[in-house]
C-alpha cells in the first residue's frame, strides 16, 4: 500500500463513519429523554459501528507502518495501545477512544436492557468532538509519513 492509497483508505473510512453518524443522529435527539429498548439497541449498535470504523483506520495505519496487529483475542486493545505509543493518538484522545472500546466490548455481550442509558448518552454527546479530534490527529500523522 502506498501513502496515497492509505490516505484514500482513511478518507473512505471517515466518509463511512459520517454515514453512520447521520443514522445515529436520525435516532438520537439530545432533547429526547426516553428511548425504547429498540431505539437504545439501535443507538448502541451505531456507536459500536462508528468505533469499528475508527479501528479500521488505526489498524490500517499500523499495518502501513509494518507494526504487528495480527488478529488475536486482544487485537482491539492492541490497536488502540500501539496507536498511542507511536504518536497517532495523544493521551487525551487515547483515553476517550478507550471508553468507546470498553462500550463496544460490553455491548457485544450484554443485554441491552442492562446497559445504562446515561453511559450511551455520554458517548453519543461526545462523539462529534472525538471524531473531529481523531480526524485532525490522523491527518497530522499522515503528513509525517
């Protein structure tokens, strides 16, 4: 993969994330205080889908840098940690994305009615800022390679 192909890949993934964001904010409304279990499930799945896009970007950047991110039970954590170690993610963004990874891991195995709405709401409310920071950091990093 060339640097131009990596940039195209990242751009395409950010576009996919934007499509999912549009879907997320068609269901989620900040002024709405109650959601059905089905709506909460949709919101949770969309949050998880957005985080999967983030992982796709970070993983491909690490592969480009020839860093080991082979599939293993802990590869999700490994991608995030290595992205912080090599400077793609500053510590504050690493911490924010860690919350989305934790949610992803919990969402997969939990019943939706056991997930606290406040936890999901906080992630949704922050997601635009988190993704804007990520885009900025990815673009900056891509300029250095």
